[in-house]
């Protein structure tokens, strides 16, 4: 995840091991973070990972969470299949808080489709 520091760079990127979807993201701020915009960006697996920082494509809608209560977790949910990815794709999450959240803990839940994966890829 990347807490917005007035750049577009995703500080952490994930390579997807299987096809799947992003189910939800839960965030818990240390301080009042106000309204927080959340975006997910993706590049295909045949693209250099750092390309996500400059040319990643937003997938799914921008979701907004009200994180104005310190220590209270909130969950952003995308509809089924709205944020899909393929094996090898690179994902980055951008979190843009309204105010300084202090420490911001998060949990990204991914659902993988492993039904038709060759056994040598598991």
C-alpha cells in the first residue's frame, strides 16, 4: 500500500501467483484520517514491475472510507469480479487520506482461482 505522499508511486507491489479478484481492503488508522480514497492499479505480467509507478491502469472504482475515528477499522469492498487480475499481473494499492493517519494498518484480501492450474505451477 502507498499512503499518498503527493506522488503517484506505489511503494509496495504484489505479483499475483494465480488468476483472481480483489475482494476487500480493511484499514485501521492510528489517528483521525478523515475520508480516505482507495485505488488499485495493475500492469500485466509482461511489463517491468516499476512501470506500475508511472503507467499502471486503475482497475475498479475509487472507493472512499470514513476513517475519522482513530483505531476503528473500516472495510472497502469492490463488487464480485470488479477488480480482476491474471497470474503474473502486478498490483499496487494507493491510499489517499484526508489527514495524517499516523500508522495505517491494512489487510488486502485476494481470492485466487486455482481450479485449472497445472500441478507444476502450484
